[in-house]
């Protein structure tokens, strides 16, 4: 029994003093899709909107990220590295309204980070593929309800009554990303005995079981999220950051949170707590 004691103490000490990696999942929309050329209220590059985004950048500064990861494929890392280096030097010339250039790069530069890490995985399967089958009305009705909520926010952005900062805060409320999660990963499993509306390169139709047509679609999305998760954790193992900021489409947030909750090496920090 005495011989076992040092090993027990070692286990206790290792458990108590091991430090988890903090991670914030900042859900975003695709601002390039919100943008309308004839409406400066929709332009993340307008002076008004840049001021609002700078407020977000300042708030995130309280978290002090030592690693920023983005929804970009790892094979594009050399290109992103090159563009970030130009950005740091103040000579990047891009009209892009993508989040990586207008949110990730500014935060990384402010915190003197050497690079921005690409952790995306191939995907992009459309929700419109699922449009028939038993209980399809549940999926369609929930899609319409969520779309009405989002379109109301788009309208508020367009008429200037909603700031981009408040829009990002809205996206990162648990009620919002959980609604998206429920639509993408829960409700489809109730749809059975149908067929996909068209073909998609992300789906091998030879292996689709039409009896579980909704679950088949969800499995494609979840498969991508696990690959993104793999890219995140392997990057962490290599670079050893302790405070990760992941900037990613809000549609992934609920799913990735469900994965990270089961990973004892990570401490999830809600984005809405640092956007106040």
C-alpha cells in the first residue's frame, strides 16, 4: 500500500495542476453575403461599421488570445500567411469583406501574433438538399422560423438600426446558436423515407440510406465538424497555445461546443461573456 501512495499522489498532482486550454468560439455570419453595393449600412468596410468592429476587437482584447484560428482550409495556410504578413506591414490591398481580413487579422495584429491558423475542413452541403420525406414539414417549418429571425436582423442592419457589434452579440447568444444547432443536427433525424434534392460532391449517393435521409444529411455536417475539431486540437498540440479564439460560421458553433464539452483538456468560454 505504501508503494502505491507516491503514484496516487502523482496522479492527484497531475490532475489538479494540469492546465486546460481555454477556447472561445466566436460565431459569425458571412459579411460578404450581407453586403449590398448601394447600401453602406451593409458594408463592414464603411467608417461606421469599422468603428463597430473595432469595438468588438477591443472587447475580445480582454480575453487576450494567444492563438487565432479561422474557417479557412489548411492547404491555404501559405497564402494566408503571406497576406497576414502584408497586413501587419500595412500594405495588404484587398476589397474583401470576409471575416478573416476584417476581424481575425486585426485581432491577431493587435496582440502581436505571428500568424492566423487555418482549421477548416471541406464541406458546404446545402440544407435545401432535404426537401421531402416523412415529417419533412417539421424541418421546413423550423427553417422558415429561423429564416424570419435572421431576415429581421438583416433588415435592421440594412436600415442602420442594428450595429455589427450587436449583430455579432446576437449570433453568439446561446438561444441563437442553439436554434441553428437544433435545425441542423436534431430536427433532420425526424425526417425519414425521402431522397436528396439533387447531387452533392460531399455525399456519396451509393451509401445513402433513404430510410434515414435526414440523419444522412446531419452525418455529413457532423463529419465536417469533427474534422475541424481535429484540425484545432492538432494545431494546439503543435503550437501549445493556452487561449484560443476560433472565428467560424455560427452554424458550426453549437456542434463544436458539443464536441469540446466532452474534451477534458479544454475549457469552453462563452463568446457572449466577452462581447458585453
